[in-house]
C-alpha cells in the first residue's frame, strides 16, 4: 500500500474532505462523503471521521511506541488496518 496523502485534513463545505492547502493556497481534495444512501447527518459525521484519520493514525503510532498492554494491541491492530495492503 502506498503512503496516504499527508495531513492535516479538514472538512470543507458540508461533506468534502480536503488536505490543508500547500504553499500555493489551493486545497487538495481527498474525498467527498455523499449522502445518496444515508442521511446528511451521517454523511457529515463520516466526513469528520475521515478528516481526523491522519491525526488518529499519528496518535495510535505514539501509543504503540510508548505504552504497553491492551491499548497497544488495539492501537497496533488499527495501525495495521490503516497501513497494510
């Protein structure tokens, strides 16, 4: 699996997820969470969750490298799910 688009990401508009604008000032689209088969509230919640993904991955990597016990097992499983092919 190739590396993901670096964060931070943010929700623009209602359900569009973009990368924070690079030096040229133009945001880079990541995805749009449509609401064709779900409520608008669910589409907005999905967009917010996706926008938080790079930050959550970074937090999990920190937990996995500094803690021990069950939290590390859960963090490593989530990291693998996000980074393995």
